[in-house]
């Protein structure tokens, strides 16, 4: 943890360690805000220790929080994010270990800062990137990539800014990640998490920042965009697509080929493009065929 003033000119200083959004779950985070809605969220979040914002919003920032006034808060934030990583902040700490019972194919590539538990199986041509935890009895099929870099660039003033990756992937016990699946890491210092006994099928893509619950089944070729929270015992059918930042309730069923653009309640069954209640869609489909 360091003083924010070590990295950027401040109005009020504070101790910082991480970058994140206004909703940050990480203690001693700095965020940027561009409107009053997110400023109120940041002010109420005890994990936010400093805020980068505009001159117009500066007087509304909680006096207990550090403050940076900027003409371009988003630009300053992501440049600060990269500086933190270069300076040893924004990091995930993992107890590096590869258990002697793990079975790793000769063609697999395992990077540094990786934990592999008991009886983990890593098949041919798998890539396990840094900041990865894979717990006991998990199977990783051929050509899987764990901890892939996502499209972590942001457009500011007509130019792309490269955003460094600080995050990782944590796969719990008894999971299966099948051939060709790709699981991205987050650019913030947090884990994409896959809970116990979840099965991810062939060619599935999991975006950065996602949280996936226990015993969930994700069928082949599903595309899950970033920052989705998927509950326990969920079924996601083949080739479904989930938009960014959704919440999928426990025991929900998303039928094959669905395009999901809004939250799904616990136990709901949905289908279609765009997806909504499955029974209603079937009734509407039958009417259309008459």
C-alpha cells in the first residue's frame, strides 16, 4: 500500500493499493466517476479510499476519501492502473504449488504464480497463465486456455489505451473445463471464479470478471461476456450468448441458442433472441405457426 500522491497530483491524499470501479470489493481501492450516480456509490463504499473525478463533482466527494480532480478522469484512472502494476500494487497473492499427484501433459504450458491441487489433470496443449488456482480433482481438457487476456483496451479521446492485466482465475474442486474452452482473467486484481463441480463444455468462452456458482452446466459454444454473476445449479444450453454484467439466478435454465440481455430470476426458464420466459415463447411460436 502506498500514498496516492506517489503516482498522481492530488487534492486530498490517501493510502491505496488497488484500482477498481465504484463498486469495488477490494479494500483501499481508487476509482473514477463521471456522474452523480456512481459518485454516490463510491462515497458509500468503504472499500473506496480515493476518487478521481471532475471539477464539477469534486465538492460532493466524501471528505474522508482521497481526491484527484481531473479534466479526463477515465484516462488518468487507467494510466494509474498501469502504474500500480508496474510498481507492485494491484497484485494477487497465490501460494505457488503444483501437487505431486497432478497429471500434466508434456505439451501443456504452465506459467509462474500457479497453484494446482491434488489429482488435477491437465491435457495436451493446455495453457495455464499466471495468477491461476485450480483445486483438487479438476479436469482441464485439450487446448484449453485458463487466464487468457481479454480485449483489455479502452478508447479515450479517439485512441486506445492498453490496460494491463492484474487478475486471475480460481477454479474450485471437482470442475471440468473441456476442449477448447477459454477463460479470461480480469484486468482488476480479482479472480474469475468457478465454484465446485461446475462443468464447462467444449468451446465455451468465459469473459473477465465473471463469477460462476456450484454445479452449473454450461454447454458447448456458449459465450459469456464480462462481469456476469451466474448462480448455482444453472443450465446454459448450447450456443447461448450472455451480454455483459448480468445476474443469473440459482437453478435458472437458459435454452439453446438464447441471446440473454437482462437478468434472469431464480428458477426461470428462458429462450429465444432476445430471450424471455420459455413457456410464453413456445405459446407465441405455436400461434405463429397456425
